[in-house]
């Protein structure tokens, strides 16, 4: 099921609550993962080469500390762990799920720690007790540099601590007191680095919330600047931007425009008042929105009770059909208009024009639709102009430009 996007109110509430845990509620947690997973995957892949090089440079201290098992160490380095590190870098993609990405990333320090502990357990070198300290470096890297998500980091840290405790107590290289010191040291290192990891992730999430809030506020302000406050249709400022975009698009072939006006709206407003008049405009706007084909169509509040519909890639007859559906929908609302008589209802008149963007300007197309609108009003209102039969004949006679010229 598709997750809904978080709202500005949810983000602000989450910032205000400042809950003790760092996990974000519901949609915010999903959005956080969607917005950050690509960057985290790229960061992991970027670190892979350096990680492989640094890991293999530790063969130098291996030579001095566990020379008797250097052959095993070389095999584990070059035949197991290093190929696995490179495989993880290839396997993790920008769109990988959180579990796949974090589990794959966690497997790298886990594999390195396991290699250290296996070698430590098998070696007979007198310096082996120093070799087990390299596990501390693994935790430092995992929790402060690699910075796995906290729950994955805590899980791997716990596994490493347990395996380390088993290794130092059973290998026989260390006295019980030294083994206890080594275990305690690793536990403290795990705790400190996990605390650092926890606060780093918490701060990253809070920073993300602030950034998301700024983005949503900007989007909200931009949307407000494009919308008419009463009807939520686009305003003329946004219409101008969309027209410029269409006329600049080399792939755009034709554009249709439908102009419409609520019939006898001034008598309606005078009889029922501005509040009812505004409600009437909103209901008519709802009918217009319901007839749009897709997100490329645009409904605009062009004037007081005048609306415009922008229909890219549509012929004149098809634009007329859209206009006719809108006209019928408004009439079906049966909004009483007793200034026209006891059975009078609110209706709209529509005028349409269509043509290729290469043959006329946006202003000419709007003027043609406006002319058609006034023709509909002169011919009795509550109709679409030109009539559909006439529109089809005009399009056949002049396929390059289908719009009504002023007379």
C-alpha cells in the first residue's frame, strides 16, 4: 500500500513534541528513509575502497603479532573478507531497502571482527593477547565512522562483544584477570561508541525534520501563490507561467482553451448575497475540476465568476465535449436562481478554441475562446459555442488553427 506523504502539521508537531526516542512517527519515518537511503547507499559505496585498503594494511601488524598463522590470515583477508567487502559495495543500490542496506553494511565489520577472533583463537603466538585489541578498532569504525542505523549497530556490537568474550576466555592466551580486563574494555568501547552513534542518528533525524519543515513551508507558500483562495483553482499568475511553458515546449503540438462564465451571476449575487455567491462559484469550480483529464489539464479562476480550462494536446471537438460535460454537471447541481423565475437554476456558458502553438500566441487563443464565450451568451446562454457540429466542420476546413475569429 502506498504511504501518504507527511504534512507540514505532522512535521511541526513532531518537532514540538521532541520525544525521547529518535524514531519518527508513521509517515515521517517512511519519508526519512525514502529521502536518505540514496545518500546512505552512495556513502557506503564511496567508503568501500578505502575500507578494503585499510583493512589489508593490518596485515603488517599481523606479521609481527601472529606470524605463525600468517598463511591463514592471508587466506581470510584475500579470499573471504576482502571479496565480501567489494561484493557489498556492488550489491547495495540507491533504492535498496533499509534492511538490505544496513544488514549488508553491518556484515562488513562483523566479518572483520570474526576474522580477528578466529585467528586469535588458533594462533600459538606469545603476542596473541595484543592481537585481540583490534576488535576495539572494529567497533570504533562501525559506530562512529560507518555509523550504521542504531539498532543494527547495537545488534552487531552485542554479537561482537559475546564472540570476543568467548574467544578470550577459551583460547588460553590470557590469564583470567587479563581476559576480564579485555572484556570490560571492549564493553566500555561498545557502550561509548553506541552512545555516540545514538546521538548522531538522533541529531540527523532532527536536522532532517527542520529541513523537511522548511521544504514543506516553501512548497506551501509556492502553492498558495499559484492558487485562488476561494476556489483552490489556479490563478492567472500560474496560468501565465503554464502558458509560457507550453509555448516554449518544442514537443507541444496543439492547445485548447475553454472559457466559461456563470450566467446572470450579478442578479444571483444581489439576491442571495456574497456568501452564497462565493459558495456558488466554489461548487461550479468543483464541477470543472471533476472533468479534468489528468494533471496536465489546468482549471483557472480567470475573473470574478469567469473560469478558464487549459487543455494541452486536445482538438476543438474534444474540447467542446469537455465543456459540454462541465455545462451539464453545473446544470445538474440545480442551484436555485429565483431571479430567473421560480424554476431557475445556475448555469454556465462556454466558449472554446484550439490551435497549434506554432500558428498563434497564447493571447490570441484566449481571445478566440473569449469571443466564442460571448457568442454563447448572445445566443441564449447555458450552451457551448461553437456547437459541436460547427466545431467539427471548422476543424476540417482549417486543420492548422481551430478557433473562432472575432467578427
